[in-house]
C-alpha cells in the first residue's frame, strides 16, 4: 500500500532582487508501508527540504503529493498538522529534546496533541515506550543528564510514541560516535519493523544508507534511484 | 468535543510546564503583575474599610439609615404634655424596636475642683445601638438600669480623666447637683470626640427628668425633647407620613409637629464614594498597565529563545491554534498565579490589625470582612492582563515557520 506519493514535485523559494531559487525539481517518490528508504546527498542538495515536504512541514510549489491517497495540498493547515502528529514521527540529528523536561515529559509531548486514550493515558504509554528503548530507569532524567546515545533513544521513543506510519530520520546518527550510531540505528530498524512503519532516512553516512532497501541520491534538487535491494 | 477537552487540558498542562520550568523568569516577570494586583485589591479592600469608617462616623452623629426625627411643640413654645403617651402608642402601633427619646440639657456635676455644668443627653437604651456608641470601659445602658435608685451615667473620657480614671469595678460615683443633689453611678466611659474638650455624659431619659426638670438653655442651643426612630429604609417615607399624620392628629392644630429623616444617606444622591473609587481605580489601573507592559516585554524577549521549542512542538502535531492558545495560556496561568499571590498579600495587608487601626482611626466597630468583590476584581484583572499580555507573543508564535524554527 502506498503511504506517500510524490509526482513532479518542485519547491522554489522567492528571493529578494534575484530570480526564484529552485531547491527541488521534478521529484517522484513512492513510499510504501514498511518501506526502508535512504536518501543521500551533499550539503545544499535539498535533502532537508525534501524531508520537510515528506513530513508535511512544508508545501510543494508545484506537483502532486498524496498521503494515503489524500492530496496534501487540499488539507487545511490544522488538518495537515493533525495528520502529521498522528502519522509522522521525526528523528532529528540534534535530538531536539525539550530542555528542562524529563525524558518522560519529552516523550509525552506528542501525546499532548493526541485525543482519547492516547491523551489521557500518556504517562503510561510514554513509560512503556521508554522501557522499550531501554530507558526505563531514566524516566526522570533531564536531557543534559543523558549521554548522546540516550538522548537519541529518547528522541526515538518520542517519534514513535503515537505509533506513526512514517518515520523520518534526518541524520539520526550525525551527532553520535560510530558505535553508538550503529546501536541507535539497530534500535530504529527494530522498532520500525515492529510497528510496521515506513522509515525514510536522510544521511551522509553510506553505512547508514546501506541499511535501507531502496536507495536514492539527491543531486541539485533532482532525486534519482541508485539501487533497490529486493525485500 | 473529545478533541476540545483534550486540547484544553493539554494546553493548560503545556502552560503549567512552561511556568514550572522557567519559574525564575516567570517569577521575575510576574512581580510587577503581583504587585499591581496586590495594589488594586488592597486599595479596594482599604476603601471598603475607610468607607465603613466614614459611614459609622456619620451614623454616630446622625444615626443609621433610616433615622427619623420627630419633634413636637405647642404654638406657644411649650412641650405637649401628651407626648409620652403619643410616643408609646406610635411605637406600639408601628412595632418599632429601635427608638429613643433624646433630651439635650446641662447638668451641674461636682468635681474635686468645683461644680461644672456638663452637657448631658438623656436617652433610652436603644440609642447606643442606633448611634453605634462604643465604650472604652463598662457597658451601655441596659433595661435593668431603669430601676436603679442611684441613676447610671455614661461619661466621656474627659469626664473620666477629671474623676481620676477610677476603676469601674469599684462602682465610682459622682454627684449631680440640682434642686436636690443626686449620687449617680458611673457605669461606662465612651471616648471623647477629637473636637471635644469638656466633660459630657449620657443618662437614661427617665432618670434625667426624674432628678431635675429639663432646662432649655437658649445659650447652649438645647431644644425641647426630640424623638428618634431607626426604621428600615424602604418604609421610611411611609412612616414619616404616617407619624406626621398620627402625632399631628393627636395634638391638634395648636401644635407644630415635624417628622423628617436626617441620617447621612438621606442627603446624598448616588454613591458618595464614586469619585474616590474612580480616582483609586484609575491609579490602580495605571499600575496594572505598567505591570502588563513589563510582562509583554519579557514574554516577547523570551519567545525568541523558544522558537526552536515551538518548531519542535509543531513537528509533533501542534496546530497553529494550539500553539497560540498554549502561549496565551502560559501568560494567563502565570498571571492568575500572580493574581492569587497578590490577592492573598492584599488580604493579609488589609486585615492586619496595624493597617485596620490606621485606616479606621478608631471609628469602626463593625469591621467589614475582606470584600469579595475586591478579590474577584484582582483575579479578573490578573486574568485579563494575562490574556492581553499573552496575545502579542501568541501572535508572534503562530507566525513562526516550523522549518526555520527547528533549525533555529
């Protein structure tokens, strides 16, 4: 089942006293449920812009973008925000944990925007997922008391706590040493597989990219398939 | 509905977390609001005490609302002999409990250094409540005092000083000089008014007229006995008409009867403290405005530091409306907390014995409870200030671009 469908997507930005700058051009991409996609590219190639489009944080300038067969462009701002909160989990390079909040509070944050059981039982759900990523004993720890690997595990737990169908990882190991990075990627792969979510990873690191089954390269705003490993 | 409930609770939780985590910053920014709320609440609270002091002062001199005054004299200037009976009949007919004859006269009293004429007011027992008379020592006249062989007198503090401030438990006496001298027992002492310099005293009207005929002294501007009634305000006008009719009818056309209302509130139109309240309100509003400006200023500065956090929240599904509401709620939650602190401080200030004594200047017997409207006003002001002060940062927060914010 196609989770995300991009067809002829472009993204340009208007500059003052200069012609529009094209960041993405004619991007075609399908992400299936349970897919493992990696996108590599040099700095400035448009990777983060693409990630923002995939994560419903930004709108394409032109082209079609469907999320579960729904045209994203036709959704209201609020509906897009709610869809993002429900279906997309972000893992950032710099972890982006909320300072001053404990690991548990950080993981509970996405659940504050949920409804029903997820909202009212957020403490229990967040505790369970922190235990799942091996941080059951660090629930009350503040981010500055956690190691880089632990912080990223908190970020992973936070990205997965609402059970998203799409996980977007932006250089997830960029701030970690090699060994910790491998451990973190193992964890991401494991929890994504368990939950059946698609995982799109944007990275510079060929070894991280190699974990995916479909590999893309982004070069000057153009997305090209480099290889596909049969599942 | 489910979404509304979770959104509301979620926004309050977010706001509370923010206040808790940045408590030092929040506390600093809220000092101004707390002080302003404390000021506005204190001023309103003190205003109520001051108003009560003025009311009681007015009631001491002119009686409580509504006090009716009845005077009757024959056209030849004499006092109608039927008045005691007419008075009793009127009180019984209209079931008036608080009523008193008032006889102003002068009674010569023997002091150690000589005999001195003392201003004396003959009254009935209800007069003490009707005029809020408070005593420094002893008690006001009771019904049993009517049966004393040696009449009871309540003296002012100047009189008491001249007696040498004897302990009332020793039943001190004083000699009233007249056609025949009478020994009176001092049963109470009331404070002299600030302008009083001479001894004065109260006696029961019956005792006073029993020991000496009432002297009408034109030099002292004392008049014939008058009659005073404390009645409900809403029926006061009807009673004025009825009493005028009844007494005039009983005395006939040879008498002049006057019944009118003379308490302080009968001379005032509208709220006599309106101008004072408006002035105080304007000053307090200005203080609150300054507090709010400080709050907006700090909120805007700190918002710059929170752009990244807002971006992160947006990435996890926070809608623009939710961010707006949460940022505004932070301000409201914080100012409500500051408002509660300010109101508590105001209550402690207004109800402290030192402040109460200072404001009342000894003129208040019934201290009003801390006015609920002052506390409500303080909290409402805090909430409104919080909402207004949160509006600008909330609008700024909504305009944050998520992508830029995450990279901020």
